[in-house]
C-alpha cells in the first residue's frame, strides 16, 4: 500500500540526496543549512556503502526563509566544499520522475 503524504505538508516538501566519500560532519553541514533556512526535516535515511556515504532526506519547506533556488545553491556550494554531490528537488518533480 502506498503511503499518503500529510495533507498539511503535501506540495511543500523537498527531497535532498547526498552522495560522496564518508567523512566527519556531513549530516551536521547539511542540517545546519536547513535549520538556518527554517526548513524542518521530516525523514532522513543514511548509510555507508563501503567507503561511500549516502543520504536521502524529506524536508518541509513551508516555513522556509529562502527560495528553493537559494536552498539548492547553498547545498550545492556546501557539497563542492565537502567534495559531495548534493541534490535538491521538489517532491512534485521527484514523484513525476518516479511514477509507474
């Protein structure tokens, strides 16, 4: 059964993915940017595959102080600094790309 999104946050969420070599402080770096922008983390999954760090996060942007474009730029910049690939996409785009 497919889970349904919370109607209060539906359409106001982003999917954030992070991929790169594992190192100390990755989660802290990403979450500090989100906290500064008043973005609430709804769910997060992270794992280490061999020496590679992978994370997927769902976040609520309804109270955000910045635009999605600004968030993307900040996270991509932090990714470059930490030699990671950080991607941000609105949940609508994610759902459209992964529909059957």
